[in-house]
């Protein structure tokens, strides 16, 4: 869920970036009383995300603009479908157009890619999750889009959960620290509700991680055989998560090893913006 504060702050910043001193083209060329209606048209099929963001781009530009969303976040659509309509002063519609499209195309692209991954693992019980590999400043928008596509969110930030990765473990080893002991001591300093994830790159690391009290063991870049062995070692003592080497060709096989979560950085760092267009219709209203 995108908070109202984030929505207003992020969209306002984008509008200011695109028109820091106003839209001089629309102001110079168009009559102040000209009105228009524009339709958001799908140029290709996909999964929609970003309706509130799309609307905010127009209403924050001009409160006189009316936005009607014809689909909701998470809805599938086909080529040619009208996804939304906006009506208001023509100057305002053209000023907000690019920002509205940039956000909605990006978010719908992420939702569409996520839905493809979710479909690929259907029936296995594995969840598809995102990562922190997001565009700086747009994390809430991009993670919302992952949920629109049927995926799950990982930790939202460094402040939300303990996630000990290879570099953390390397520092511990360099200092001669025992991993299980270090984890137990960390848990003693944290609120009891804190979720602890530890990334491992070999089967040999798993027992110490479990003894340390990890809630999730992240099996990074494991072969399918090692993933199956890792899942068996973890059993019901923790959640088994897989990451690394995940793409649409490999994700089904990874899911069939029995892992409960598959984290996929590509959902946000490699999603293609979907092709959506805003087609203007001139109104006779004055």
C-alpha cells in the first residue's frame, strides 16, 4: 500500500522536475479555457498497477481535473482497452501527461512481469518476492506494483528485518566469531518480533544458522540438488528461501525443490515499461 504522504511527495517531485517553472508550451499555445478528455489506452496486454499514482499526477497539477479509472490495480487488460479517462483544462492534461504515463507504464510493467513469474510457479506453493533492488525514491511504487502482479514484498528497508548476507558473515569470520553465537547474541538485543534472515552459499553453513535461531534461511545460488538438500536440512525449523540465478527459464525448477519463497531482483530492476498511451479528445465545453 502506497501511503498518501509518499504518493503526494513523490508525484509532486516528479511534476516539479518536469515543469519547474510551468509548461511553457501549453501556456503559450493553448487557450486558457480550452478543455479536453484523454483516454489511457493499452497498446499491449498486461496487468495494471498505479491507478492512484496516475490520478495524482493530474489532480496535483490541477484540482479541476476529473479522473475516472476503468480498471483496478491487479486487473488484466488487453490491447486497445481503455484503462482510464481524464477530463479537464487542456493545459493541465498536457502538463501532467508524461509524468502520469511514466509512473503507470513502469508500475504496470513490473506488475505484468511479476504475474508471469507467479504463473510460472503455480501449484508449487512457492511465493515470488521482490528485493531491495529498486529505483531510488520509487521503492513504495515499485513494491506496490509487485503486489499488483500477485507477488510478495520482502523487507521494505534495512530497518525492517535482520538480513545477514555474505559480507556480514565475512566480517564475522574475519573476527573469529562463531555464527550461531553471534546470531543468538543479536537476537537478545532485538525486539522479539524481529524477523531474522541469514543468507548461506553452502549446505555446511545451514546447521549453524538454524542453531542461531534464524527465521528464514536464504539459499543463494544453490544448484537444484543442493536446494533440495537444503530444504530437507531446514525442515520446519525455518522458512527456506531461494535467490540467485532466478529467471523465467529456471524459476519453475527452483520452486519444485520445495522452497517456500523465491526472491527475484529482476521484478524491479529489469522490468520493461509497458506500452500505454494517452489519446486526447477535444471537448466543446468552454
